[in-house]
């Protein structure tokens, strides 16, 4: 198995690299990766995640969206908890003895 730093066996130094070597270069150096499976159509381009429509999401924006989603879920949980009536334990009668 080749490491990422070794030249591709199809590439002869001093000549124009073949498509496999160019694809490897774009994947390792420029971080241009096509995603598969449920992410089919999406790709990584440099630091950005690119949607099939061409919209770009940088890491800071994605972190912000995930933070907001988490915060909204926490607020919804807290509000649901507030709606429930709080049942307090019955008070004991000490009959004047404390």
C-alpha cells in the first residue's frame, strides 16, 4: 500500500502526470473529496463542505448551526419540564413537637 507522500506508480517524473496522479494531488493537497453513501452529491473543497446545489458551508458556520440546534433542543426540554406540575411531598404534622 502506498503512503500519501509516495509518488503514484503511474507518474513518471518530468512528464505530465496522468489523471490518477492529478486526482491524488487534488485529494491530498487541495482536499477536494467527493463524498459517497448518504452524502452522495456533497463534496469537500478545501475547507468548505459543498452541497449538490453549490452552496458552501465553512467549519465555523457548521459549528454555529449545530450549536443552535443543540440550544433549541435544550430550551424545548426545559420548557416541557416547566409545564409539568411540580408535586411536593406531603407535610408531616408534628403536633407542636419539633
